[in-house]
C-alpha cells in the first residue's frame, strides 16, 4: 500500500496558503488598503468553499449519516478531517483481516508488442485510500486555478503598482505558485489515469520533473504577461480576461450542442436535472479557469459518459500553444508601447525576450515529456514529433492549393487558344525535320 504523500502535500499547501492569505489580508487592513484586503480574502475563501463542496460531493456525505463531518466542512476544516482519516486508515491497514476484497484487472504496458493482464486484490482500506487520493487531487486542482492563480496575479499586480516586494507578499506568492504548479501536475496525472484506466500506470520521477518544469515556466510566464499588460492598459484587461474565460467555458457546450447528444443523466443518481446542470457548469467553469493560465491536460467532453475526451489530439495541443504564444507576444508588445514611468529602470526589450524564451522553455519541456517521459507513450498511435509534423504539414498545405489552382486555371485558359497553332506548328516541323516531339516541346 502506497504512502498517501499526495494527500499530505495537498493539505500542507492548502493550510499554508490560507494562513498566509489571512495574515496578508490583516496587513492590508492595517495599512488602510481596503480593496486589496477584500480581494485577497475573496480569492482565499472562495476556493476554500469549493474545495469543501468537492470533498463532500465525492465522498457522498450528504446521503450518509455524518453530521459532525458536515459541520467541520461548514467550518472549512474538511481537508484536516479527511487527512486525519486517511492516515488513520493507512496506519491501521493490515492489523485486522478484512471480510472481503475486490479483484481488479489491469493490463501492463506493452513489451515487444504484447500486453499481459494481471489481477490484483484490493481491500477495503486500499479502496478508501484510493478514493481519498482522488478527492484530494481534484481539490488541489480547484484550489490551484480558482484560488491560487487569481491570488498570484493580484499580489504581483500590487507589487508592480507599489514598486515594492515585502517579505510576507513574496512568501505568499511563492506558495501560490507552488500550489498552481502542483495543481497542474495533479491535473496531468489525473488525465493520464482517466485516459488509460485499463492499464497499470507507473509515473517515474523523470516524468514528474518534466511536468514540474513545464508547468512552472508556462504559468509564471502567463501570470507575468497578464500583470504587465494590466498595469498599463487597465481598461482592456477585462475584455481580454472575459474573452479567454468565456471562450473556453462555452467551447465544451458548443461541441455538445453540435453533437446533438442526449443530456447526461448518469453523473450522480441522487442529482436532479437541475443539480446535474449545476455540476456540469462548475466543471466547465474549472476547465475555463485552467485554460486561462495553462494547457488543460483533461479535455472536457460532455457527451461522453466519463465527461472526458480520451483521444490524444495533437492538433488541438499545437493550436493552443501557437495561439497562446501569439497572444502573449501581442500583450507584451502592447505593454512595451504603452509602458509608464514605473518601468523607467526596467530594460523592456530584455524582459520581453526573457518572457518569450521562458514560454518556449515550457513548450520544450512539454515536448520532452510527451516524447520520452510519458508513462503511456507506447500506447500512442503517433508520437508527439509525428503529430506536430503532420500539424505543420496541414498548416502549410492551406497556402499551397491556392497557388496550384491559379496555375491550373491559367494553363486551362491558354491551352484552348493555342491548340490550332500548336497543331499547325507540329505539322510543319514534321514535314521539314521529321522530329515532331521535339518541335512540339520547343513550341510549348
């Protein structure tokens, strides 16, 4: 039985970030910055409430007779109770013989083209731990992209406006960045385990390192670009954010309406149609929040029973990173053109170059992960290099048919007019030189 380290990491980041947010909010109140105080509290308490809701929903506490647990969730102490329960189960596992066990069948990764199926006995304790790990993974994603990401953007924006980085604020920003990167990492692992549920997935340390570097460069660059742009063009910040957010929010719903599939009814038996709609809206809300800051490894598909698109779409991945790079470059260009006096001692061209290189580094680590470190790369129908090559060929093919069509049309226009001339020329040359093929080609 694996040690529940992911649960402990999630709890530590959750508690540390919440405590730092409350302390920093108190500092803003003491300094008289009421607006920064309430925004800091909002971005701290809203994800806390959503985390409690997700833990209650996954463990189905509403339908169970556990009033004390529900009360602790209302007091925002749900993760602490869950963590205590996890370690209680872990340390007491094996001491008492379990009345029954379940048998799961998993396939091993293919070796030399063959894949063996293995059976494994899963006891009640291990099954409960698996449920807790899954719940904390989803809670970490919610905490990261609905709380830590807006919080990091806000605090960096305050640092730029006040031209000062205090110790408390710097510690809080580091915690927020770690929380976002960890949430993105858990999102990647969740996507792998959901897509390849039939296989025994073993993620190696090299894969964790690649994901960590990939997400660190990507998220840090994205947050910095948004803060720089919003510091000089405050009026245009809201349209940029709303277009990004609602574009990703409505994208799964548009695909769902185009598919003309029936409304999903198998999410939770206890939920009504209204409750199912609310859950789906929260899911797409989280999906949009993730894609605002980084690539979402989990692609929402509302007409699928698992609500996840399990196919590997390299084209969508390529389009996302190309458009995001163009958007970041455009926002940096606007910042460079309209920068104010607060950036008087900043080398603007060097900063722009560093941010663009950082984003390229994120793409590089992403390519290394999918090409060499992905735990299920043997199951890919095509590698990342082949997928990107086919995408680039497709993009290049868009420009080629236009020129080819023009040349073909010109040839078709010219050929009827010159038919009689070419026939008479070939006839004369045949009678004079006896080499009709050469004369026809020279005429042409």
